């Protein structure tokens, strides 16, 4: 199951399947997708994504990975994490293997414990990940680490996968929640624009739809009430109170 816990303006989504090391089946992918949608609809300003127990996510549940609809559910969930307008921080407390690595790289930021390990052992199983995953992994981890993961099935620790690690902490959940609380106090429209621009422009900076979407987000920031609030707060020497308009 997916457990949801509110922490003021932050929502924590936790994969609660420790007996399977939080492996994802079709239902869990759909439930995580739905929980994310519900959190955003409820007005959350940031999301922390983690797993219960010692593993972040051991990957796809190999008992059900061949089920009809699994791949559609997995990739719809991953793309929703990327597309959602609020920042998503993954708290990676242990192994993030296969779909677990995909889940971690779909997030915007990652807080990792020293025990975190990343891997994509598809060649050992005869499976494959989609081109988006390959590109996203290479952009974040670097070409060398990505090739080692994809071509040799090597599992990379925090030091070897440094490009995937934004912060380290012995308790990544607590650290991610604290970081998310700081992020949640920032201007929502600006965060949404920045996330959109980083994700879309890295994929295809010449695509007309991308350029239109980024330009619209840019204009919305400069026309927002939050811009005026930010200026007032600075003049009044106080913390701004952003409302996302």
C-alpha cells in the first residue's frame, strides 16, 4: 500500500511493502500515481517520496512484472512525478534497484543515506528500460556511471553515483522532510516554472510546444501576486507569504 502523511505544506508518500522490500506491482504504481494526484489537488507545496524499512524500492515485483498494464502503470506514474508542478524529493534510505532507480531519478531531488545503492540490472533479466530513463539517468549520474549501470549491471553506491545524490544524511527521511518544508515556503509559480524549464528544455530545447509552455510559465511568474508579495516582504524585512497566484 501507499501511506500518505501530511506535514503542514509537505506531503509524505511512503511505499509500505517492506516484506517485498517495497517492490512495485501494477496496483502500487497506480496507487502511488493516485496518491500524488490527491496530494497536489489538496494543495501540497512539496512531496517527499520514500519507502518503509531498509530499502527505498527493490524494483519491479518480478512476480507481476509481466502482467498486462504493468508497464503502462509504471511509466504513467514516473511521468506524473516529473510533470507535477510541485517539487518531489526522494528520501533514499537504502537500495533503489531497477524501478527503484527509475523512481529516484524521476524525483527532482534526492536525499540519500550512506546505505543507498542504485542499479538497473535489466541485462541480467532480459528486460529493458525506456529511452527516457536512459537519458534521465545519463543527465543526472553522468555518462560513465550510466553505462556501468546499463552495460555491466553494476550497482553504484553513494560515492560512485554522486550525480544522483543531492544531499546525504543518516536519516534521509527526516532530512528530506526538513528540506521540503523549506522548499514549500518558496513561490509556487516560480518553482513550477523552474521545474518545467529544467525538465522540458533538457529533453528538447527546440520543440515549439516546450518553448510555448516555458514562456507561459515565465510570464505567469512576472505577472503574479507572489512577485508583489516578495517585493513587499523584502521592503518590510519579513518572510514572504506566497499563495501561488
